[in-house]
C-alpha cells in the first residue's frame, strides 16, 4: 500500500462514522482528485489555539514561492501534524488568500487585518520574524476535528507537504 493510501485509510477510519464528515469520507473513498490533501506541521502554542478554536486562520509565510502558496484550495483537507509527533487533527480549508511581493507595508496590512484570527499576539516577535518574507498564504480553518493520533512517514523537514494535489481543469478559477 502506498504512503498516500495509508494516509487516506487512517483519515477514513477516523471520520467515517461522523455524519458531519460523510461528504469528505465519500471523497476519500472515491479516488477522486478534485480536492487536495495536505500535511501541515504545527508547533505550540498554535496547535493548541487551532484545537481550542481560537485560531481561525492558518498563516504560512515564506521567502520563496513554496507550498502551500498557490497549491492549497478551498475544500482541501489539511492534516494537522504535531511538530516531531503524530497527526492529531484535520480541518477543511475555507477561503484562501495568497499574497506576494511582501514588504513591511503589506505585512502591516496583513497584521492589522488578521493578527487576532492568526493568534500572532502569543509571540511578540511574530511579525518581526516575517519581515524578510515575500509570500504569504492565509487559510480559513473550517471543521477542525481531533483524531486518534497516528504516525505518518513524513521524513522531510518541510512544514507543509502535499499528499494529493487538486487536479485543476482549464475552467477552475483560483
């Protein structure tokens, strides 16, 4: 069984008896590729904020154009992996906003609009540490579900990995 299939099986085992997740279960069982599946590494305190519902938007900043920038879409499944540990939750990506060409002025606009829902106030250096970034992805967090922790064979050191890309057609707008 491939790594992706093992991940899908683990997710299905966790959500298939939850009526709120029946549509997602069907998607995963169907082998459709009209949605993406991602693994996002979370460190504290952001993991706790996500799980307790205070973190409403996940933010990822980078110097280079790397995932999830341009690669995550509304309706995608995001597995929440504890840094150095197992997958402990998942959520559905809601509205996505991509920002490029970041500078101090654009970063300040993002801070003013999103600091509270990102929970950046927990780190006094949050915005200072992102001053050299050029790209940002903001992902509205929908339907967070804690799951029985499970290990995945993710050996790279990236904070965001793609298990399945959403197959886009020429008619998709993103």
